[in-house]
C-alpha cells in the first residue's frame, strides 16, 4: 500500500470516528455540555491517564480552556502537540500560550464544532483533494456553468457615463473594505535593518506603501465628489488584518506614521482574522516545538462573519452607508481611469447585492474565473454569478479553452477580487453562509516535528476560504430555465473592462528569466502602458512607445510618467487639463498635483511638480479639508530641457529608486500658483512658491524673468459639472 493510500485510509478512519463527536459538540449549547461530552471521550481519557503532568495543568483551567485542550486529545493530536512537555524549559507558559492561540479558533468556528469541526473539515477536504487526483473523478453536480451576462464598461458609452455619475452622486452611501491580512510570503519582504519578515501591506510601490496607494485612490474620488457637488466627504475604511507577520501592528503603524493620511482616526475600523492551525497532508497538526502549533491566516472568506461579529457592518449602516467597495491591497491597477466608479454605479443603478469587477482571464494561469451558475431544483431554476478557483476546474468539469482559437484569453472571465456589496444583504446571509468557499492548498512545505520528535519538511496547509463565494448564497429563482439572462436580472452582477485597467497584482517577487506576471515589475509595466494610452490617445501628447517585456527588463522604461489620482482620476478629466506637447525618450513627468493646465509642454529631461496641498488644506488637527486652498500650475507652450535621469545609476523604477543628473522641480507650498507661458526652462532648476504667492515666469527680451504676486482670493482653474449626456465637463475660468 502506497504512503498516499495509507494516509487516505487513516483520514477516512479518523473522519468516521470524529463525525459523531463533532455533531454532539455542534448541538451542545453550553460550555459545560461540551466539556462533559469531551470528558466521556475514550481518546481523552486514555491520554490523560498516561500524562499526569497535563492532567495537573488542566485541573487549574477553566471550562473553556479545558474544552480547547481536550478537543486536541479527542482529535488524537495529543502525542504530537504535547511531546516533550516534561523537558520544556517553561511548560506552564507554553501551555497558557497554546490555549490563548487556540481560543479564537474555537470561538470563531463554533458553528462547525470548534476545533473539532475545523479538524474534521480539513480531513474532509484533504480526502477530496486526494480523490480528485484519480481520473474522471468529477464532482457530481446538477449545476451548469457558462459565461455570465455582464455590463461592458470597457468603453465610455452613455450607459457607462450614467453609471459613473450614479456612483459619484451616491458616494455618501459607499464605504470601503480592505482585506489586508495576507502574509505575502512570495514577495519575500524583509525589514532592511532588522531582517523582520514584513506583510504585503508594507511593499513600497513607487515609493509608497500599497496601503497609502489605496487611500490616495479614495481621496481622489472624494475630491472629485467635492469638485462636482461642493460637499466635504470622508468615506469610512474598514480593514481586516491578522497577526501573521505582525500584520495588524504594521498596518496600524503605516496609518500612524502617515498621520492617518490626513483623515480622522475614527474613520478607520480594524478587525482581525484569526490565525488557524496548519495540518499536514497526513491529517496531523503541524507543530514547531512542544505545545507550539504552526498557524497561518484562514483566508479572506472569513471577512463577512468577522465584520458582522465585530460590529463593523452595523457601524457602517448606522452612519448611513448601505454599500461597500471591497479592494485587495495588492492590485494598484484596480483604480485606473473610471473603472471603480463605473463598477459601483452599475450595482447602484439596479440595486444589486454583489458585483464582480471582471476582465479577460489569461489562459492556463492559476486565476479564478467568474461564471454564471445554473442549479436545477424541484421548484425550478436558481441562478447566480460567482467564482470558481483554478484547482476546482477539473473537479467541476470546466474545460480550459480559449475564447478565440489560438488566443491568449480564456472563454470565461477572470475573478479579480474587486467586489461591490450591499451591506444588509451580506449581514442577512452570514448565518446561512458564514465561511464561503472553503478549500485547502497543500502545495507548500513546512518544517515541523514528527511523532518521534525529529524535524521534517512536509506538505501542509490550513483551512482557507474565499470572500467572493458569498455570492453562492445570492441566487435568483425562476420557474423556467432562462436562456437569455441580462446583467440586471440577477442579485449578482459582473462588469467587463480591459484587463490592464482592472487587474495587475504584486503577489510575488520577480525572478530573472521567469514571467513577471503578478510581480511589482509587471504591475509597473502595465501602469506605464495605461499611462501611454492616457497621454497619447486622450491628451494627444507624443511619447516613445512602451518597450516589450524583455526589452523593459533589460533596459528599463523608455520614459516615466506618474501622477496623483486626484488629477483625474478619469482619463477624460485629465485630458481636459493636459493637451499636446511631448515627452522625449528617457524623459520623466511627475505630476503630484490636481489643479493643472499643461498645453504644448515639451519635456526633454525631468519635470517634477509637487503641490503640498493637492486636494485641500489641513485644519489645526492635521485633517485634510477639501477646498480650493491648493497648489496650482499652468504651463503653456513651455520647453523643459535638462539632463534628467541617469539610467545607469537608477536601480529600480517601480520602487522609485531613480537617480537624476538634472531636473526642473516645481514645489507649490500651501495655496500657491506657478504660471509659465512661452518660455524655456533649462538646466537643473528648483522653483519653490510660497503659500499665498503666485510666481509667473516670463520671457522678456530673450531673458527668463520671474514676477511674484500675492494671491488675494484663491480661484480654481476649472469648474466641474455633468452635462445633459452625463459627461464630466471642466469649464476653464476666463483668466486661465
């Protein structure tokens, strides 16, 4: 008998033994009842008879702690977890820490039977996983899968403009939720000074943490709301963190050292996902040493149950927020152009419960897909749009086929984990679907103790779950089979957008010679392509083409562009601020500003514009107040000439590790303005404009001169409004 077959027989035997115990524990309502059930368990009795030390420890424990420890014994894990207990340097401390680490798991998974239920679910999934390896072992199902009907938001049609407007006007109803508790193991992030492993939230992308990038995106949409509605709005942000790699502490520290990004601290809400035990492929708990279980985050599918139990959803509802946009931290591309606004607007227009922001899915990659699920029942047919992960394709008999023969994209669209949710719909569903999309991943090895106390490397995993599969419970009932469903017909919906404007993630570190899909390098390359489209197609600037992947890796970008999202974020808005001009080969344009006019600006070298107040001024408490007290810059028919970037010394463009030989740097302090027309700004120049001041650069008889004026009343460069066709129009003031 093979090792694998032996393990499956052992798991089958364990499941058979534990099934009855688990049912009893699930039905026991009181802690004393649960303890009584465990005390009668033969495995518990036998282990305690032989381990008087553990028996003595338990004598001093309360009922809840006893349930935790005796659950481990009932699972048959006593010999592994408590091995070497007598030789431990501080067994009391280790014992108490074990209880403390397992208590959140026992409580959170109580509806499954606590630790026993968690263990049983793991064994069941391990067994299924092994059986899947056998040929033709498809999941028997009455389900049918097909491409979902969806809203096409890839072009700015009249419907898309209507959705964008709806999202902007209903922004006071839409909160934001960020699952940021991931470990980010594949990024291999470490503190350069201490060597401490860091979570993905700490990844510096373009010189900023990924978390700061999400907040900048949000502030850009809030500023857009202010410019269109004239109202001040601070959207609350809820973040699910974990204790993996001190994730919560790091996320909290990012917020703190960034002065809460100029937002009130009470607009942030944190809740922690529990770390869960890791089990080996043989169905045993993985322990690093005596009484020290190995833990990992339990997947983002726990987010809904946690958000309800922690009171997060109730607090948002109490503040008047009925919807939420859910974003993962590792996908900077999600905020490109109007994508998030159009996506949210689609859900609001038809009052749908949950939406997926989707795009073309790369063929033969480990990406999940969005599907229309049809379930036949005695009462008719149930339909919903949901997610199926890559490992389940074979199990569900979903073929991996191209949309077009010889094409790069799958016939079914990608799941991107960008979600739109109705908060009450989620709250009402949590009881019946508390942990959606449970699965295991046994692809990675851990170092743990064997039963004999030897260190070993074995395949192991933990119970994971998928937040997007809460959609499985949001079905729409029909008496007859539906052949021509439309996007608005279901409680769930999907939008279709261009891939590089929807998903480009920073999941793993780049290794030379391998694909840079899902790497920071690949994400930055996609961003450069998006910027090329913006500045050439929308703004009518001339730019060198973005190099292909291989050339980019060898030589770097042909030019660098970056801007604060409040400049738009819609490309159609930015195109009303920037028109014509050019960016030469190996040149750079950085626009950290919102109020800007660039007309026929030609750049050979580096142009850096930094406004201290990008979207408004700070009050006495350091809170950003959206206002017209911002930095403004007007450049018309201007030539910028300097030596720019030293490509030989610049080590990493996506990290913003750039060395410049010369640049034109314009810094606008407070509420200030810089205006230049018909001039050449040559060489290494640093121009700083003081708060309350206007600096005008002029060409007088062939000489560059500067005139300083005081700003009496700050006036915006543009007035924003929607026209009759829902286009966002920027009306220039006469003196600009």
